[in-house]
C-alpha cells in the first residue's frame, strides 16, 4: 500500500465521557504514531505532560524506554499510521497519562486522497471540552465538572482557582485547537520541503 498523498479521517472519543467528548481530525497516513499523539494532544487539547501508548489488536506502540525495554512494545516514533491500518483495522486505542488513565477510541471514518491545497493535519469538528490535566481521572473529572458548574458547590471557588478560571464543559476551544493544529501542519510542511531539498527534488 502506498501511503503518500493519502489521509485518514479519524474520530477520537474519550471513553466513559457522558455526554461524549470527541474530535474529528484528518491526518496523513505517513504520519507516525508519535505525530498522531501530538495531533490528539492539540485536538483535545491536553498539555502533553505525560506518557502515552496506542494499542491495535495485539500490538502496543509507545516511546521506547531505554532503562526498561519492552520487547512487546513497538516504537511510536517510527511506526506510521498507515502501517497500523494496513490490515484493515477500523478502530484502535490511545491512552494518555497512565495515572489519570485517559482511554480513547480512535475510529477510522474514511481514507482518501489528500487535498493538495490543504496543510495536514487539520481539525474538523468536535463536542465538549476535554478534562484538565491531573484532574484525577474519570471520577475526578465528574466531580470537577459539578464543582465548576454549580456556584453553590462547596468546592466551586477552590476548583476555579485550581483550574485558573471558568470552565464550560460544553465549549470546544476551537481557536486554541486550530492554532495548535496549524503549528503542527506548518512544521510538517516545512519538514517535507527540507526533505525535498536534501534529495534535490524541489522544483
């Protein structure tokens, strides 16, 4: 399978979130899983403070630990998304922050040709705000939402102070996400141009 100039439209859903927190993005099949991790971080957005891993079938993908090598874990820096999908996988898992344990389901909605006028990756749409970093997992996030949305809640002021301002669970921070995604897309475009120059391929 040739991955060049092909993209996947992915829907990323935070498991156990009710109503669901989800994002839809388009990414190149040539992107590594480390790159996809960065896309998910930008799309939610999270702050990329913690470790992550992907799982598809019996395979686990993460950053290699030089002190504690795991022969059952493949390198997310060198594994391309297209490699994971080439066996027809329609969904795979992503976990971020092994403490809070944010489990996500990544579903492939479509695979098709890239638009030459578009810089990828790109954010399309989504629903609801993602959890703050270090909020304490699913149960902690539920308690946090109750506290910040109910002015009479005994932890209301404390949670607003901890978060650093108001938190609207229904609001998708589109401007922040778009800005973060644009930086990733620009970095990829510049990287492709540098690679082409190094190979004498630039017209």
